[in-house]
C-alpha cells in the first residue's frame, strides 16, 4: 500500500492481456529477434559461428533484472543495456549480437508482434460477447417493448431487436479487427534511417540478400507482409489506425452500457447482481448498474486514448524523433488493457442480463393509447 498501482493492471484488465505487455514478454521478444537476425544472417552467408547461435538460444531466459537496470543507469539506453547484458550471459555471441541493426529494428518489430497477439485476444473476446448477445437476442426476439427515440416513447420494438443493435456494433468491430490483423505488417530490419545501408554493407551490396533476410525473419514470426517504406521506425500512422480500432470497441461498449443503465432505471432489463452485492454504503438495498457504469467509464478511456498516437504520428520529424517513445510506452499498452477490460465486462453483463417482463408489459400498455391516437 506504500506505492501506487495501476487500476487497469490491478482491477480491470485480464491477466492474459497484462502479461502480453509485461517487461518479461517484451525482453523475451527482443532476444528472439536477435536470435532470428543472427541465424538468418548466417543462413545467408555472414560468418557467424554455430556456437554463438547456440549460446544465444540457450541464454534466452537468462535475464538479471538488477544487472540490466545497472547498465541502463550507466548507458542511458534501454536497448543497449539489454544488448550488453545478453552479451554477458552469452559471451560467444557478443560480437554478433545486433549486427547491422538499430534499436528500432528490435523494438518496433517486437511491438508489432505484441500488437498482433493482443489483437487476436481481443478478437476472441468480441466473439464471446457476440455469442452471449446472440443468445439473449434470440431468446427475447418476440418480446414486445416500448421503443424510445430521444428517450421519449416511440413505436414498439422487441427486446431482441434492440439487442441486435448492440450485436451489429460489435460485428463492425469484428470486421475492423479482422482487417487490422490482416493488414498488420512486419517492419523488418532497415537500419538507422530506413535505407538498409548497414545490411547492404554486411551483404556486400547484395540487396536481394537483404530482402531475403527480412522476408525470412517476417515469416518466422508469422507475418506475410512487410512495411514497404520506413524511416528509422515504422510509420507511426499505423499506431493511430490501430488505436482507432480499439477506440471503436470502446464506442460499442459505451452504447451497450448506457442502454443498460437506462433500461435498469426503467426496471425493464437489469445487469447481473451477486447475492451479497451492496448498492450503496448509505442505501445498501439499491440495485445500481455498477457493471454498466464501470463499462462506460473504461470505454471512455479507450476512446480518448486514440488521440495520443494520432498526435504522435502528426508530429514525427523526417526519419524519426524520439518524442514518440514515452508516449507509446503508455498509450498503446493502456489501450489494449482498456479494450480487454471493456470486453470482459461486456461479456459478463451480456451473459447475465435479466428481462423484467411485467415492467415491460406495464409500460407498453400504459403508452399504447397515446401511440394509437
């Protein structure tokens, strides 16, 4: 309790999504990329001893966190601290680690691998939400209920038809996720300014070998596309598009959450409640829509986070500027954690929605004379 925690990590996001962006997972990816780079360079003719490759592989998980922190304080560079430490635990590999590469060759590709894995997880979450809502919509497809426009009584609809609106929003998100996953490209190894100059020198000017190196490494990590042109980093507009997709999930979840809050106020539909749940410290009998309120709060954060990468992309200078780094470390993991938390909550609510038929019939009956007038 003496130190601050992060609510997304401690309270809301799933362990599975949190671990995808944990430091251990990130460092493991960096080391896998260094191994893949050295192995592929060796396959294409660079003289790297087999013993060096073997030692790199055997030392993938030999990470001394305290030693890395010490090196980073000295070097003021996180990637070089890890390169130095990797060389300490795999001394035979030291001369061949990071050969021809710049930091973004490692960090950007690792980020893209993380993002694709996280997108796959979000896709599974959306499908679960759709399944729960489909079951609810089908069960109540014939239940007439008063429709509302401007939150004023309007023509009747059905409970199932209203749920179909929530389903349609999530189907749009699913299409967007599928498109984002299909279009996500590997950055590749491009050197300091994206010209591949260091790798061309390594391969004696043979551009075909540089292309082959990038294609082979991309395939190793499951990518069939490579970003066509980069500066030192992949285009930060890719991050803006990515977080816009995650913000779309927030939009859909917020619409669902607000509708449930309104319907619970009317007494027509209620989110699930636990047996010992307390509505208020002063009024414990209250049935507050706590899940829906939390859902709306987190969804708002998912929407707002889309602004960060948009501004980052809009203000990058020439081949790159480092003012993207600190922002991306915060905005991108938070966007995934928030979208994950939103979908977990949405499924939890959708799977337990209760329909109060008597209240629905009473309101419809009361308003019907005015609707027929």
